[in-house]
């Protein structure tokens, strides 16, 4: 059976997993930071929130990836990861203390992180090489569709419990149920055999053993992780405590972003296959410097909405280009380990950047005043994002 025939036979099962998992995440992920702020988290605690989630979600990535490549049971690991992380909601919703909430969500992130390298490796076995961009774009459309539907539902629920804690709790419980459903769907996928497997040891992740293209992506993505995440605690502070947005307003922002991505992804895969991956990675990562500027100097709902819509057009191309680039520069038989290494490195940098942003805000606000400090840090984050984004032009297009 050819790669194309094999994928056509499995694609509905892949779509079911993607829809259910993105629906689960769409009911929870956009609202976690605001919920922490609603519980009374300070700017420093919000820094810990972003830092701990990224640290716990990525510190085990290489081990998860190594285990996945060792046992070759990618779909089973995906299913277990999704099920355990979904059931963690029972523990998360048992507390109303900010730091306990942060700790429980961090533990959930640790379990959910096991799915990422295995899922990427599974897709690498299923997706036809000559249609990689187009197929990944279609998968991303289903992911966006699931997230869009979930966020619309969360927005509707918020109108029933306006201002009450249930506007968060009901979507979070629904996220648990759909996460378990995603795990069950993952078990229905038939995993193809790996075509060329080597004897595996952790020596495959030594820098000297990594290929040139992957090492360049690893270094640039790690640097970008710090530049990207410095602003995250400040975003949450502005949205949750300054603008005081709730589930409904955040749902509107997320829905607008998802609709834009859903439409744009119709062309993203074709463009990436035709014009290459590097150009869209450079443009995408550089353009994100606009977010800190808008949040810092035009903190109005309408301005943020327009910015989200515009940048999500670019983001749709970026996501497909990055996925296709990673699949091109990673060896098939150790792909989960390579992806895990990239995720771990970026996650640790996200953690470091978030912590830096939270600590800097906590130090500067008493000295400079709240808004002056926040704006200064937003400008620093914007410059860092732009500079590191431009450096991605040093990447080599696969196949050149």
C-alpha cells in the first residue's frame, strides 16, 4: 500500500483525534491565565504561572521522545497522555488558591507533554512526503475548527454565568470529557511500520550527532522562546487586571483568530509547498513583535481584536511551514526524540523568559510606576522578537 493510500485510509481517524483534542484545549487554554488572575494572582505569580507551565511541559520532552522511539508505540503514548492530563481537571478545580492552581496546572502540563513528540512521529509515518504541506494544512484546519467551536461554546456558557466562577468551571469540566474522547479516538489509528530503524540510545541527541539544519533551528527557536515569552506575564496582567476581560471577551478574540486561521489555511499548505518553508518562518516570527506594542500602547479590545486577526493570517502560514520544516530535517526513526529535544529547549526558554518578565515587572513597577514599567518591558520584548525573527533568515531551505 502506498503512502497516499495508507493516509487516505486513516485520515478520518486523524481528524477525529485533532478535532476532539483541539476542542478540549479550546475550552480551557485561552482562559487559564485570566482564571489565575481572577483567583488573585500577582504579576510575579503570573510570571510563575507561565514559567512553571512551560518548564513542566517541556523538561521531560527528551525522555518522552526517547521512550516513544524506544517502544515505537506512538498512538498508545498519545492516548495515555491525553487521558491522564484530561483527568487532572478534577484536581485543578479543587483549589481556589493561585499558587496551588499554578502547581496543579503545571503537573497537568507535564503529563500532556508526552503526546507532542509521539503525535509528530505518528504523523511523520502517516503523511505522504510529496503532499506534506497540503496535508498538514488540512490537519491544522480541523484543529482550528475544533478550537473555534469550543471557544464559541465557552463564550455562550459565559453569558449564562456572567461574572461567576462557573463561567470558567463549566468549560474546564467539558474540556476534561472531550480530552478523554480524544484519547479514545487516538487508539483507533493503525500505526504504520517504521521503514528504517536504528538501534536507539540517547547519544542521538548529542549536538555532534544532530544534523546541521536541525541544530540551526534548535538554536534559533530557543533564542526566540526567550524573546517571545518575556511579554507573556504582562499580556495576562493587562488583559486580566487592566482591561478586566472575561471568558466572553476572550472567546471573541479567540474566535476571530480561529476563523482567520481556518480561512487562511486553505492556501497555507499549497504556498509552503510551492515557495518553501524558510520565508514563512522568517516573516511569521518577525511579525509577532507587533503584539507587545499594541498591548502596551493601545490596550483596547478593538485594537487587540484587529491585531489578532491580522497576525493570525501570518501565523497560519508559520505553523504549517514550521511543521513541514521539522518533518523534513528530522530522521524518521528518531523523529520523536528530535521533536522532543526541540520542544524541551523551547519550553525551558519559554519558562526562563516568562520568569524574567514577571521578576522584571515586580522589580520595576515600584520604581517606575505600573504603566511605565509595563511599557518599557513590552518595548524590550518587541525588539527582541524582531531581532531574533530576522536571524531565522540564516536557516537553510531543506533540499538546497
